[in-house]
C-alpha cells in the first residue's frame, strides 16, 4: 500500500487575489477609452462649478442690467445677457446646482422604488410578480417624458415637484431590470443554500440577491442621470419645470430661441452645455458597464 505523498505547504495554500488588483483592473478598464476620461473630466468640472458657484460666477445671477438687454458676448458679459439683462454665464454656473440636485435626487427616488418593487416581484414570483409587473407594464405604455410632463403639470413647477415627477416616471426600467436579475440570481447555489438554512425571504433578498444584482443597476443609474438632465431641461423648456427666477439650462434655451436672430449665443450656449453634460454621463456609464460587466465590453 502506497503512502500518500505530502505536498509542499506553498501548493496547499489558496492564494486569494488582493483587492488592490481588482481596483487596478477596474481603473484600467474604466479609463481604457479616452472618451470615458473626457466624460469623467466634464462631470468633475460640473461638480466643481456647482460647489464653487458663488466664487466662479462673475456677476449676481439675479441682478438685472436694463442697459444691456440681450447683449452679445463682451468683456463684461462673456456669454452675453438675457431678456432682463442678467449675465448668462453666471446663470449657467448657478444652474449646474439645479441640474445636479434634480438629476441625482430623481434617480434616487426612481431607483429606490423601482429596485424594491423589482426585487420583490422577481424573488417572490407568483401573484406578487403578476400584480407588480402588470402595473409597471401599464406605466410603460406612456413615454417617460409624457408621463413626467403630465405629473409636473398636475403637481406644478418647482424643484421638489420636478424631482417627484421625473422620479416616478423613471421607475419602470429599474423595476424590470431588478426583476430580471432577481429571477436569475435566486436560482444560484448560495441562495438555495441560504433558503435551505431557513433564512427569511427578507434576509435572502437583502443579503444575497440585491448586492449581486447591483452592478448593472449602477450602470443604468449613471446613464439615466444624463436622461434625467435632458428631461428636466425639456420640462423647463416647456414651462413646467424650474420657476423664475431660478436658473435652469432648459428655461434659458427656451427664452433664447426666440432671439436667435438678435443674439444666437443666448440659446446656443445653454444647449451646448446640456449636450456636453448628457454626453459625459452617457460615456461614464458606458465605461462603468465595461468595467463591471466583462461580457458587454467593447459594445456601445
């Protein structure tokens, strides 16, 4: 009878890759494309602008200069003035605060409600899934922008009502994605083991299902911040968004397009700012998808 051969200690050890290696890989993949780096820089500049708006704005965004109404760019007013003689550059800088607050809080409302409903529907299944998903299907019959416009018109303008309208209007994508993720993850071995050990459904959902379903949801949240910013600009453009004298890029573009022949900069500059910020969030979201989901790497 042969005796077992003892293996060296180093061969018996299971080497766990260090966390730093995962972080380095994430950074390498995330910034693998220059366009993602450009998007990250634009978002960083947006936050810097919003935080330091009182120090960066050359003028008071609410002060009026009736001697320079619809003025073109000059040494005093770099981006010109609006219909009340207010500095366009200063109002664009202050409007970045409005954009960040509405964009992030609307996504927060939509993601919390949508992911909770989707997690419950996907894990519980049965009649719970049927009721929740039929309700979500009914909401998806209305385009998000139309649904948000209806809610904003009913609730009235203002930042809080705009956050509620956009947040409710963007619930369906989060619910459907989380439901699909939960349906897949709940069949994995570690979930079945937890259920065998008689863990409560709430414990399994919060401890095992939700954390493993989160990466694609992070990507969706990042990309939909850009869509929320665009939607807020559209609602403000239509007059049901930020109330005067609050600064909003969409409201500025709405006021400026009437004077394109007199001063095209008044409408063009807010429009370009919206385009750049939405582009930045979409590119960063695409970079996060590449870094968090290798299966989708290289696709746009």
